[in-house]
C-alpha cells in the first residue's frame, strides 16, 4: 500500500535512487575511516574539540 502511494507521488526511479542512499552512506563512512587511518590521523583529530586539548604539549 505504501509502495503504491510512493510510486504515485515520487516515482519508481526516485525510489530506487533513495534505496541506494544507505549503501552510499556506509561506503562513505568506510572511506572516511580508511582515509583517517592511512593518513596523518592527528591532522584530522585536531578538529575534534575534546581530543584537541590532549595533544597540545605533545610536540
């Protein structure tokens, strides 16, 4: 029933696109974590407010 209403309002093409969004978010998250892991992680963590203060005297 909900599928029929969505087909009338949005269309089947856009419903199929919306179904791929969670998959794209998951791969984007995996890619972001991999980027931080394989690059200078401290460069990224300096923008996290809680962690930023921990490394001020470390240099």
